């Protein structure tokens, strides 16, 4: 039997797509145009993991139970508070008959899914381990990839966990590569985070010597780290939830001028105005953060009379997996940092 290529046949009692659905059917008997994955690890979206950690008072057993409860209730790992998911790695267990001659995958291939866990039918049989520092949950379980679902075969020259960590935020560096132009002044909020560092790297490459890439972090240590590793031209220490402080510090760092582009990679709410205020008219704010509120951004920009372009951080852009893996191949510095932090 063939299902809808977007997976609507798995939505229970609603006329919506699987992502906004309250519950999806996570029965692991696949349709002819689905792929069954034997899952080894979930990379929970940072905003989601942070919320669950806080709700569970950082208690690992409580976090485990919460994740099991969410998947049981929703048939997918979609945080009911943040709405976000994450991604997974696993190996191909079965390919539906209809896809056999359409896909380049074969049984046994290791892949990372590049569609969100917030729409992926998932069954967890056992949680083996949780690594809270890197938002990773090692499991025994199964998942379904729909016909329209995108994925990346795990590269052989990069460690599996490293690829997983980087591919989780692949949209950000790839969009950065598209948005930054030579000579641009760019501010990255959350610059020492996972997506932040990849964005710094791509922004510096594109902005070049005439550009200025400014990374905003919370502490001196992170600022020093960014400078030492040449990931930014200027490091700014400030609280991304304090728009006025950030505005003053950014203007000071950019010779009194407003900037061309702000990339928001933080994992906390209430940073919309911090992103908007320093940007000049016709400039761009790229909201990669999942904690962004559309109303706060739209009404906030209007409220301060800013004619700027605001881009929603689509997790997908063509070639995003290649851009991200290539950044790790090209830059030994970045690769070593990622190895240290995310393996
Ligand atoms: P991450 O590694 O946790 O990085 C977040 C960074 O934000 C950290 O360096 C953190 O600093 C910093 N930060 C938090 N609060 C701050 C504050 N008040 N002032 C300054 N810095 C602050 O997260 P990530 O994996 O890069 O993800 C970043 C965001 O992207 C998350 O919201 C995530 O949900 C979202 N995301 C979006 C997509 C998409 O498709 N659009 C896909 C994946 C992830 P500390 O270490 O000091 O806390």
C-alpha cells in the first residue's frame, strides 16, 4: 500500500501534515513508499533539550521518562512546549517496494535524517544513554522516513557522532553562505554554540578581509576562545536578552555603524529585538533560533521603524549537508573543536 509522500497517511484524526499533528501513527509496518530505519541515536534540538532539562530539574532519569512519555503520546519526538524536534542516525533496515528503484539507499547504509524528529514516526524500545552536554540520546528503536524525507549518508572520512552533531544544524551555515556578501558586517548571536561556530566560519569566509564578523557570547572565556581560534574578527561579551546593551556594544565594535546582517543562533527566548536593533535599513536578520517568536519579531521591527528583511531559519537549503560536512573537512580548527565538544 502506498501512502502520501509527505506522510499525511500517518496523521491520526486530523487534516494536517505530520509536523503540526498532535499524534502520528508509529506502527513500524512500512507502506510501499516509506523507509524503515534502525535508530541508534537521537540528537534532540537544543531549544527542546534545554526545556526538558529544566522541566526535569536536570535529573537524567526524569529526562528519560519525559522523552519516553512524549514519544508514547505523540508517536514522534516533538517537544510539546517548543514544538521542535532534532534529528537521528541509524541504518536502513527496509526499503518500501515503490522506492527500491528511486533511492540511492540500500539496506545497511548508515544515514542521518535531515527532516525534523518533530514529524518522524518513532518508536523507542530502550534508552541506552543520555549525554546532556551534547543533547544526545542513544536508543534502541525504529523510525520511518517518508518518500519526501531528506537524509545524508554518513560520510566515511568524518566520525559518525561528529557528522550527526554538525548535520543537526546544517541549515545555518549553508544559509549563512548564501546571505553573507563580501565586505559585510555580520553579528552572530550565540557565536560559541554549535550552529554559531559554523556560521562564524562561513561568514568569515564569505565576508573576507574587508568584512567584519562579530560574535556575541555570554562570557569572557568564550570570547577569548572565538578570537584564539580565529572564528570571528571581534568578540562581544553581552547578554542576548538585553537589546540595549547589545546595540551599544555592536555599534562600538563596528565603528558606530549599523550592521548588514544579524544571525541569531541562541537557544533562549526574547532575543528578537537584540537581533533587529543593530541592523541597518535593508539589512537582514536571519532567525535560526527555534526560540524565535514571529509576533515579537514582526511587531518589534515595526515598533522601531526598521525596514529590514527577516528570514525564518528554514532547516533545509539545497546542498546544506555538503556545506556543513565540507566546513569540517576544510577547517582543522573547527573539526578539532567539534571533536572535543561533540564526540
Ligand atoms: P547551542 O550549541 O546550545 O548554542 C546556543 C548558544 O546560545 C550557546 O553558546 C549559549 O551560550 C548561547 N546563549 C544562550 N543564551 C544566551 C544569552 N542570553 N546571551 C548570549 N548567548 C546566549 O545551540 P545550537 O545547536 O547551535 O542551536 C541554536 C538554536 O538553533 C536553537 O534555538 C536550536 O533550537 C535552533 N535550531 C534551529 C534549526 C532550524 O532548522 N532553524 C535546526 C536546529 C537547531 P551558553 O553556552 O553560555 O549558554
